[in-house]
């Protein structure tokens, strides 16, 4: 049944490991939606589903989800290497797709899924959860309203001890969050990427330092690390007018906006340049206290039922995967600069961020 002609979106979820229970819970609680089935290879995981949702249909075979004509959409919450084959089967079965980040393991896979969805007139949405985070939405508002002025930099530290992934390095695990946020906040596509990293424990990069160059002298720097003795989730964003600090581990005052900056006055000669420092008030904006995944799940349901393309669609997922691939290439060549092509352009993809 076409979901646009139904008042309820029926969703099948594949994967009930680390993130899967959160996805099931939020789609289960979403308005105009129901979780029709949960699939997982692990019988123990399915026992957990049955204890939490006694009437839920469960299966160890994902093919049962694709073959079920009562299911309109499939949420894929599995390891990265399985995203492409599962999403492809879902689309070929006529199901809309919600897929955990990162979208796919390669840009070529992402492009194939986008083209398949377009041929089938189906929607893809990538689970870039932070785009629905109250702090990130507030930062987007501050940037788009001109409160910060012209953007100078985005500087993020996202470090902790573990969790090591068997099919992804620290870049594909942790940096994906910041890359999706950057794609959301910065209008222009990246021009070049430089990255360094090293493998210490299990043969994949467990720490990396990433620099991304954008037009108009905007620069982003990411520090991601699985070997940190402490957990840090801090981002500094500098603008011409104001600067802010976002500490995602803070309970109440997650964002602090500083009326600080540098002002220049020019004389007739180079040595007449005058630099003065501005130190004004500190402002702590109010942040909506809504679970990001709950907002995202409801947005997916609403988009499918209304027939509207989500802003975090396959094209947004593709752009993030392209940056991830560029980072990997730079790391493999000890920090060699990788130039980004026009394929990362947002204008070419027709995407626009949610206001």
C-alpha cells in the first residue's frame, strides 16, 4: 500500500543491537506510525524485543520484512557493511528507507541507492541524529540569522575511551556526526581536506585529526579519538560578530554565546593596521529539551505520509560519505591534501537544510 494513501506508516526495523532499541522505541511512540516487525540475527536480541513489546512480530530473517506487504518503510540499524545490500533490497521491495549513519560504505553505493529510490519514487532518510538535536538547531538558527556574522571556523573535539568498531575506524564512527553537522550548518561545499591518523589497537585508525577547507576562508577542524582517558564533546564556532561554545555533555547550559571578537581599522599604510578586542556579554540561549531521535523519527513519518523529501536524504548522506572517503585517502597518504570535486555540491543535489 502506498503510505501517502494511508494514515499510518508501518515500519519494519532491521537490527536490535546498540542503537536499534532506541530506533524501535521512537518509531513505536511516533504519531501516525507503528512498528510492524523487528528483525535481528540474534535470538537473544529478539527475546529482548518480546519482553519490551509482547505483541511485536519478530524474525531472524530480514527477507521476511521485505516480503511483508503490510510494511511501508524499513529502518536499517545494522553494521555499515550491510547498509547497502539491505537498503537496496528494501527499495527493490517498494519500501521507503531510514538508514543509520553513515549512509553506506562507499560513495558509489550511496549514488546507486539514490538513483534506485528516484526510479521507484521512494524516500531515503539518513539517521544524522544530531541534526535534530536542540543545540545544533539553535546553532543553525544563530548562523542563518546572522547573529554570529560571517563564519570563521568550526572546531570540534569528540573523544572518549572506546567503543571500538569491527567494521569502521574512528573517523567513520565519530567524525560522521560532525561532518553531518558541518554539512547542515555551512552552506558551501568543502574545497579540500587534510587528515592524519594512526592505528594503535585493532588495525583501524583509533585517532585522527581532520582539517576541512571551505570557500571564504571558513575552516573546520575535528579531533576524534577512541583512546582518550576522558570523554569530551566540545565544539567552538567562531564568527565575525560573536563566538560560541557548545558542550554537549552539559546538562543545562549546553551553548554559551560570547560577544567577543576582533575589530580592525586600517590606515593608509600596512603598519597602520589597528587591532582591538571586543569583550561583551555572555548569553546562554534556551535549548529545546526534546529527544533528537524522537523528533527525527516523527519527521521521517511525516515526510513519507506527506510525500515530502527529507532534508537529510540520500544526497546529504552521500556528501558525508564523500567527505569520509576523502579523509581516508588523506590519512593513507600521511596528510596529503585531497581536493573535493563538484560532486559534493549541495546545489547540484537540490538539497536544503530544515529551517
